[in-house]
C-alpha cells in the first residue's frame, strides 16, 4: 500500500457519520496536544460529554507519567475525548482500563493484549497507549495508536504499528469511529453499575498471572506476580501490594 493511502488526513464528516450522536468529533490539522486542548476546555466549563478532538499532527503529545509522544503527520491516530461518569469517583480508576480494553477490542485484526494499566501490545510490542486525566466533574482520555508508521519512524525498538503488523484496514477515520463505539458500549454498561468489563479486561491482560517488576514514580522497585485487578483499577501483586501508578516490566 502506498504511503499516500496510509497518510490520508482525517475526515470529520465521515467520522461523525460512523458514530452515535453521543459523540461530537472535531479535527485539527496541527496542535501541541489534543489532551491539553480538551482539558483546558473542560476546566473552563466549555467541554461537554462526548466531545472529541482528533489531530493529524501533535507537536507535544502527552503520555503517561509525563512522557512525550511524537509521530510523523497522519501516521498515527491521535485523539482525546471527554466524559462525565455517574459512578463514585473512587471507581474512576477503572476508566483508563476500560479505554485500554476498548482499543484492544477495536484492533481486532491482530492478536492484541493489554499490559496494565492500558498499554496495547502486539507480540509484546507497544502499538497504542493512553492517558486518563480527571478534570473537574469529568475525565479527559487521550489515546495514541500507531497506524501507518514504518520501522524507521517508531520512537523505540519495543514499538510497532498496524502497517508493520500487516493490518489491512489502516483507515484512521474508521479506526477512530470503531474505538469510540467500543468505548461507548463498555463505558455505558460500566457506568450503570455492571462490572462485566472486569472479565473482558482480564481476558485481554498479558500482565495478570505474570511475574512483574514495578518501577514506581518515586523510583522504588518491587517484584511480584500480578494476581488481580482491584475494584479501583489497581494492580494487585501476590505480595499484597496494590499498585496505583508505575511502569510494569514483564519478567520471563
């Protein structure tokens, strides 16, 4: 497939025609960060649940633990959306996990797994990541999916893309619509009090049952076997530790 087919610009009208009326998708050609843009709107009270900002290029994309993310123009699917959950805030730790599971379900042309909390892996290589940020009464979720990137364009050797994995559908409009639709289904079910997403997440997890090494933000390191996910979305180790934030390394 030629680079022109892989690198077509996003089409706002097409995306909106493929999703329910819950979503209102806007597209920008260039921005520093869709996450920063939408979080600012949420803080000012101008964001409504279902608002989505997608970009063809980000100059300062944001990832978990204050990391940056950059991809050539039109090569990755980069977007953020805003929701206002009805459930108690103590349950909101699950929202990032729901988003990760939804991306994994949407990328159904390849065998994917989720590394806690929400890194999407293909053959242990990262193809997608996300960030979830509480802003006032809601949550802004930012997602990045490597779509048309070549090996030379990947930021690290432990990453991959849909094109590299031989996926036939690399249309970013259709992938975005599919992710939003899958998230809407999972989130609305969970928000009504149904916790069946936990079973879905468990079935997709490559972390549960695995010996792991946790690198905490305070530089502490801990090893253990990942045994469960708590009702708050924490990773539970066989040591009894409940991990709220940190980098997980799968040990073999």
